[in-house]
């Protein structure tokens, strides 16, 4: 049995979304995620949450 055959998906209630982006952007995000010791997915979610939070606070002012 290979490693990929033994890995099971972790159940989650999170939505999945496919995103198309330039290779250069993905490479930069992967590098940042590695520096911050987090997954690419976690980094992207965190950055998007910050953008939404900032946009909401701007509309309140």
C-alpha cells in the first residue's frame, strides 16, 4: 500500500471552492504559507477573512 492509498479524507463542514490564479501568485502564497508554518488553504482563508473584516469596517465608517 502506498502512502496516498492509506490517507483518508478528514470530514469537514467547510465549503470547497476551486480558484484559478496565476502561477506566480500561487508560488508566492505557497512560500508565505511555508514561512508561517500553515497550509495554503489556511493562509488563503485567513487572508480572505481579513479582507472581508476590513471591508465591513470601512462600510460602517
